[in-house]
C-alpha cells in the first residue's frame, strides 16, 4: 500500500510542480500529450506555453501569462505543458522546443501551423494583444443593407448568422465564434446603430441596455430568426452547436411541420 502511494505520488509530482508555477485559481490548464491532441483537433485558437518548473524565466512569466489567460477566458484558452515531465518529452521535441519558456499560438487547432511568440516582453498586455490579433477573421462585413441578400444567397448551403450592433467593428467574441464554426456556419456583421435593418425584419423589441441582435438564417431558408439567448460566449456557442448538430429548437419545429404534411 505504501509502495503504491509513493508510486502514484511520483507519477503526479511533475504535474503538481509545474502547476505550482501558476498562481492559485489560474485559468491556465496543464496539458499532457492526450490533452494536447484533443486541443489540436478543435477549431479553436489557443495559446500553449512550453515550460519547465526549474526555469526562472518561466516562473517570472507565469503571473503575466495567467493574467492574460483570465482576461481572454473563455474566448481564447491558455494552456501549459511541463516539458521536464517524462510523459511530455516526446511532445515537446515534436514541437521543436529548444528553450524555456516557448509560447506558441495555434490559430485553428492543428489545421494551421503554430506561431511562436515574438512580440516583445512576456507581459499580460502583450500576450492579450498578440492572441487577440491572431484569431483568423472569418467574418463578412456587410457594410450596406444591399450587401446582405447577395451574401445570404451565396452561402445558402450553410446556416448564416448576422450580428447587428451599433459599432462599425465587430467584437472579438464574434470573430472567435466565426473561427470556431468556420465552414459550418457563415458569419456576417452589419452595423445597425438605429435598428433600421432589424426593424425591417420585424425585430424591434429592445431589452434594456441590450443593443446587439443576432439574426439566424437556417440553411436554404430566407426566413430570419431572432436569437433570444445571452450574448456571451457560452450561450452563443451552445446555440451554434445546436444548429450544427441539428438539435436547435427551430430546426426541430421545421421537421415536425414536414412530418405533419
């Protein structure tokens, strides 16, 4: 029993030592090779720090990296891999890690090459700027109302979603979602500061303090649907997943109507 306990402790000790580099409550998640493969299979933009627990530069970077992770969570996940752990050595070698810390950003999981951090000092603000600017932009800017019908027709084989807001630019949240669901949902943005386009679709109700609207066009349909959930990452992502996997309420209703015919 004692031998088993000691053996188990030795197995988890590298992860415990590495995790201790980062402050308590950090949003930085430690990865092993299996976890890393899962991250690479996703479409998400993610940041990975390759570290060693004895590395002084890693220890100094840790609070800055952790702060950036907290600021960008849940939009851009931040991870770390302990390259000193035997389990991770082959993985770190495959990533050509030759010094610590090495920080890489993967724009779309393993679909695009990782980009090594070379944006100056390893500060929280630099990490945030670098990561935010590296998210692939898959959003179609629909500057004029006349641009919208053509874009809808061009992408009619996909579900299409349009963000209407008061700004000329779309937020990082929308860019992240557009990247996550690239080739599964077409994403657009239209600046609608006075709500005229939304009103033309019959969507005039505005909640207190809520000016943004997400309009959904199911694949093959020209009938708009107003998304009525929360405008944050988790509810929006859950909603878009339901569109992709066919479990969204409006898709179920459509199937029920077809069955009745």
